[in-house]
């Protein structure tokens, strides 16, 4: 068991409660996680003084090329399961996943349920008891990024298996699964002899946008670019290769994760480059690069719509290492002004998302496993909830039940997951569920901070607003 340096906050909860969902009496309950410290231990600290800047953007003019895609259509044989849920003293509830492999990204679908990739499947999870999870096998395998589409369905990317070591493997694809019967899966090959696709988001123009990080240095033909697919016949895919930047991008740099802002434009971070990029969903599709030092990014909370938030290494490098130091940053999507807040984390940040409480949530991994919360107003405190040692959190998202949800992945060897345990979907219990109080009821002014006045009657509308024109009937 790894040592931890977290301090016990006043009012922290000390017991562990185990719940077994469903009626499958033959299945033994999942044993409660073993902690090296009391669960719900919370550490809060004020950040250093924020730093405001207005970096000089590099504005690029891409040239797009288009082609229609011939899709592969299939009807998956779905399987429904009732997960076992383990609640760590009312603070975080962990739900087993059907395949127990890797839930990289979790997303609230247009139907109001959670959707996430798990191994070679897309899984839908109900946000209410018994939290039924239905997995849908994807013929092309390897789903990674996922987004709610303007057509009321789920769109996703399949990374492809190409790498420097396997240049002849299958290239990536873009897929769609209907959120209603018969749950048809349609896969669209991406143009080019090779493609490594990873991030995906719905733009304000009503189209699906995704990133291709390229394969520089691997002897493959793919180049870093942003692509767009029209979500209806003839499903035209348009490619926007990244023009030459100043200074030039590193040879192995490429766009990675992607989100849409309140204006409907698309923002993305980079692998191997300390930049944040924006591509306009309209007009000439101008690309703007900002030297932010940013890692993963998210659309701001509903109370702060004209913003993109990110987590970054203070050193300005694109690779996160143990010990940091790190910062939480805000980009004004209108002026491109950047404000950064240095924070102290016990783990290494892996992803970031806005919460229903109007704050920013961060997943932490490797040296310590935790969920962090950055308060987006003075005094800008950063708090952490430790997670069990076998939970490697990745993606975090706001959900219509007023809680913050996250996904995890399974790594079979240290230091990422010493015990090699299966992936789970986790819920930070900000509101009452299944007869248990919410986090704000349990620890009062600890990590919940000012949640008591904000969480009453929260619903779907308290999550970040979608881009304009995407969900005409509401999410």
C-alpha cells in the first residue's frame, strides 16, 4: 500500500458501505476497497496568486479536401448487466463495467444516460437504480473518444491499431451508434492509407469534428490534422491539415483531445506540444494556436460559458511528471486571454471536466489516485478526494443527476495499477442517492465547499451548455 500525506478534514466520514445492486443473489458482493487512510479524507489548500496573460496567437489558414465515406453498417448483439456498486462512505460510488477493460471517456448522451467505451464495446449505463449497463460490440473494435451527436445519437472514434511498430494495421474510423432500437452501428473509414484518430466533439455547425494526431517519424503517410464529417448522407469527410506553425511543431506533435465552446468552435490540446488549438466551425475554418502549456481541456461550467479550462504543467512542457508543479488555467474564448492558478496535487493530472457545482474537477493518477476540485471563484481552493489504490481515473464529466462522474482504465502492471483490477465507472456523490446523503451533507464545508447553496434541485441544465443549435430540444 502506498503512503499518503493527506490530512483528515473536519467532519470527514469514516465508514465504508457496500451496496449490491440488482437481484442476482448468486453473485457475491464486491468487497470494499482497502484504503491506506480513512476514506473521504480531504485536503484543501488555497492556490497561489493567479497569473493573467494575453499570449500572441499563431493564426493559420488550413485548406480542406473532401471525400465521401462508404460506411459499414451492423446491428450489434447487446448484453445487459446489473453492476455491483461499492460506496466509499457516501463519498464516491464505484460501479463495475461489463468488460472490465478500459473506460477511457465517459459522456452523457442525448438520451440522458452515460455512454462510454469499454474494450471493443460501447456501453450505455442508466443514471438511476439498478444502473443497468448494456454493452454493444463494435465490429471495428477499439472505440476511444465519444460525443453526443446533433442527430440524437452517439458518435465515437476508433483509434486504429497503427503505430511505428505496426504500420500495416487497420487505420482509425469514425462510428455512430443509435441510442434507440435497433441500436445500429455505422462505421466510416477515414480517408488516407493511415489514420490515428482520437478526439471527437460536435461543433456549432451541426457537424462532427475529430482529431488525427498524425504519424510523423513512423514512416506512415498520415499528417496532423482536424477533420469534419457531416452526420447525414453522403457523410462527407473534410480534412484540414495543420499548416506550418511558428515556431514549428515538434516532429511527433499532433492534436489529441477535443471539446466545443459555447460559440460552437472546436478546441484541442496536443500530444508532444505545449499548445492549445482552436478551429472555427464556421467560414474559413481558421486555426489558432495558443502557447498555454496546456494538457487536457474542457468547456467551462454553465456559470462561465465563454471559457475553456485546462490543466497544465507549470514548466510549460507537454508531458506531466510526478510532483508537478501544475496549474489550472482558463482561456477566454472571446478575447483569448489566459489566466492560470498554480495548484498542489498529490497525483499526476490525467483529465479535467466542469461540474454541476460550477467548479472544475480533475482526475489524478500514477503517484496517487484522487479526484480533485478547483473552486472557480475566490479563494480558488483546490481539494482532493482520495480513491482506492486500484482505481485509475481518466475522464470526468457532469451528469444530469447533479453529480460528477468519472471513468477508469485497467492497467495490468505497476505503477499505473499495482493490483491490475478491472475498470469501473465512478460517481462523486454530490447529491443524495439510493438512501445515502450527498457529499455536501457528509462533510459540510470540506471538499463540497459552497455546494449546499448550489445543489438544490439540480438537473441536466446545470451542466455546461451545448454548442448552439446542437440540442434544439434540450439535453
